[in-house]
């Protein structure tokens, strides 16, 4: 289950699905101070048999949620495949696309973000920051 700090930072409608994925893929979270080089990351702790996701504390719940789903897709791929795969290979692209569309269909994003998600996740990249249109749409919701 997401920790209290994370729970408060994501849209309420997203919380049940995030809880489900957290349990399904055995994930723990840490919300950390903003980093300049990345929005979040995923690593697998083989001794504890769990995924660890860190996310930048951010005032924009939609960017945080997109980053969270991106990292959860890594946890899903780690859970479903026993072999070492490319971090942003086809398996990850399929997982992040499926997960993001499932989240989008819950109606937690504003309409303009939903449209941007449809376009961006048709062929997702390793980071949404290189998609300037997607970043601009998400950036409109910064506090």
C-alpha cells in the first residue's frame, strides 16, 4: 500500500488501482526531495523480494501519477519476467501502455491530459520529458 505521503499526493480516484498494483507487484515507496536528473526510479531488492520506487515530491498530482505508473510498469515487468530485460524495451512499453490506459479510463485526469496520454503512450518513451507537448500539458497543473 502506498505510504501516507504518497497517498496524499496522487488524485483520490487513482488510489484504489495504485493500492492494487502495489500489492500485486510487491512494491514499497519513498517520496524524496526533488531531483534534477530524474522524476522517479525503480529498483528490485532481491534480498527482500520487493520493488522499491522513489518519486520526487512534486506539487503536480498528474505528473506524479504518470511517473508512478511508469515506475510501476518496471515492477510489473520484473514480476512477470524472470530474465533480465531492457529497462524500456517492448515488455515495458506494453506494460506502461496497458497500465496508463487503465488509469486514464478511471477518469482521474483532466480531459487535456487524457488526450495527451492517448498520443504519448501510443509509443511511450523512456521519459515523458522528451515529449515536449506531453510535458507542457502536464506542466499546466504545476502549483
